[in-house]
C-alpha cells in the first residue's frame, strides 16, 4: 500500500514538473515572439528611411540644377509614406528640395518639390541629431571606416526616442555588408544619452559568383553583445532583397538563432536548442 501511494505521489510530481516546464517554455516562446516583432518593426522602418534616401538622392541628381548647394539630407515617415529632404550648406540651413513617396514607392506617385523653405519643427530635430552624429563619426574612435564603403547616417524618432543609426554601405556590387554599424540614442533635447557598436566588426557576404545559387546565408554575433539580429541587419537584407538569391538569413549566437525569411520579410527567433533540434530532425 505504501509503495502504491509513493508511486501515485511520484506520478503527480512528474506531471506537475512537466506542466511547469511547458508553461515556462510557453512564456519563453511568447517573450521571444515579442522581441522578434519589435526588432522586425524597427528594421522595416529603418529600411523605409534608407530606401527613401537612396531613391530621393538618385532623383535629385537628375532634376536639381545646383546639386553642389546640397549640404546633406535625411528622410522621415509622413502621411503614410515617406519624404527625403535636402538641406542647404548654410549655418542655419533651409530645405532646398524634397522628394515624397507613397508606401509602395510607386514611381507615378512620387512628388518632387524644388521650392526652398524653412525646416519644419520635426525636421529641425532630425537635423540636429544628424549633425551631432556626424560630428561624432568624424571625431570619435568608436566609429570605424573601411575601404570600398561609406558610412550612412540615418536619424529617426522611433516610438518617441530620438536616435541615429550609422550603417556601412558597399561601393561595389554583389556584396552585402553586415556590421560596422552603430546606434546613438539622444534625449528630447537632442543630447546624446548613449552610443554603441552593434557588431564587433565588418562582415561582407557575397551574393554573386559562386554564392549566387545559395538558398541561405549566415553570420554570427558575439554572445552577450547582441543576442539577436539587429534592425540594421534587417534593413540591409530588405534593401538588397531584389538581388539576393537567399530564402533565409540566419544570425547565430550560442543561445539564440534569429531566422529572417527573405521572401516574406518575417523574423522568427529560436533558442539554440530549438534550432539544433529542428536541424537534426530535418525540419
């Protein structure tokens, strides 16, 4: 009788531990899904800003009679679409041109405005943090430069937080550059709060030549630094999505694996244990 009671007790203990483990796994899965959604959303917004700047710059070079007057540019979301503004070289600059896009960057809906005007309030904020970020890039040893590449400065206000991302873009075709990217956080007075490098170095991945038929690509992050794919990684992948052959891109750390679906533009984050199990099972 005592043995039977002990067996029933042991059974309930096992059931309890299984339920607790399942509940913890569900909580962890929910938390990872929340993190993935946040990174995905910021990465997509960063992509829109950078694509707006790319296309806007190309258009301005074609239509502006005096491009040498342009002191710089930045982009931001507006009215469901986006706009790239180009400012003068003056100490207190004016906007000398703007190019506006709809959400799909439809060419027929693109609007070019060459009328000079003062900066709007929200534009002044973006201009100020861009200016300060540029000064840091030119003077701070944190920021590295590499040959055959450029540093792109992208100011934004994301969910109320002013910040600047600095990305490295290639000057040659057939390669995506991950890494050598930075995040600078500002307060509401455009004062720097923090700055950090998002990757340890520069990671070039070629998508032409012998790698042209690859269905996936991968790079790794240093454990304890950025455990997940970064918004800058997603921005780069989306900027080149019409050229790369990959279906997925993986960002690996000892604890987690970020899986970016290049066709659906969706992010999934797995624990390394989950990922290894799926690989071993052939899924």
